C-alpha cells in the first residue's frame, strides 16, 4: 500500500514535470518566434538604413558637383565683370579722348 502511494506520488510528480516541460517548451517556442520576428524587423531596418546611407551618399555627391559648378559659374561671372569693367574703362577713355579732340 505504501508502495502504491509512493508510485502515485512519483507519477504525480512526473506528470507535473511533464506539464512544466510542455509549458516551458511552448514559452520557448513563443520566444523563438518573437526573436525571429524581431530579427526580421531588424533586417528590414538595416536594409532601409543601407538604402538611406546610399541615397545620402548620392545626394552628397550631387551637392559637391553643384558646389563645384556654382564655383565655376562664379569664377566665369567674375571674369566677365572684370572684362566688362575693362571695356567700360576703355570706353570712358575713348569718350575723354573724343572730347579733347572735339575741343
């Protein structure tokens, strides 16, 4: 009778352990699923970040090209202004000379 009680107690303990193991297994599976989902989201975010970094690099190159182009246009504009100022000074000199000759 004592043996039967011990066996029943052992069986009850083993059933409890099995239930705990099944529960732990379910919890572990849910955690693994959550981890997989988070890794997937992280992968998507990493891809988005890489695309964003590539786009930023592309825009920085375009900006540098625009700056170089603007500097080149500014240089040509200064040359044109200098040329026009020289022509204006030459024209003023011609006007003065014509006035002197006209007198």
